[in-house]
C-alpha cells in the first residue's frame, strides 16, 4: 500500500510543482521551468488534442481529483474494518456523553 501511494503521489507532486514554478516563471536558470516552456507545452498538447491550450489545466485538475477519489476509495475499502470500529467507538462515546449525569443539579433539558 505504501508503494501504491508513492506511485500515485509522486507524479502529482512533480506535475504540480512544475506547473506552479513554470506558471510563475521561477526558472532558476532551467529552461523547462520558464513561462515560455509552459506555454509551449500546453500549445503542443492543445494542438494534439484539438482543443484550446487554456482548457487543459482545468481538465488535468479534474482528472487528478477523480484519480484521488478512486485511490482514497481503494484505501477506505482496504481499511473498512478499522474505519467501522473507529466509527462505532465514536458513536458510543457520543451516546454516553449525551446522557444526563446523576450528579447534575439542574432539571433543565
């Protein structure tokens, strides 16, 4: 499961760091981090896909969100017994806390 999360998060971190550094033109002397390379990459992808380049980043964000939901659903399915035990313990502690205490001097509801 650890490698599954690493292989999922690695490309997302790499892509988001490249996108943010190139979007704000923080190149540190590396061409791939310049705004010119940023615009070039998205224009190439736009030409390949036949869509305007400015529509690609929202599509990528949606794809990352859907993939993240799938990954978290897989993790939740694998840990469903632990999650159910935590939920039952949480609900029982709420029920115990909502009962009136015999030491209470108030008769108000």
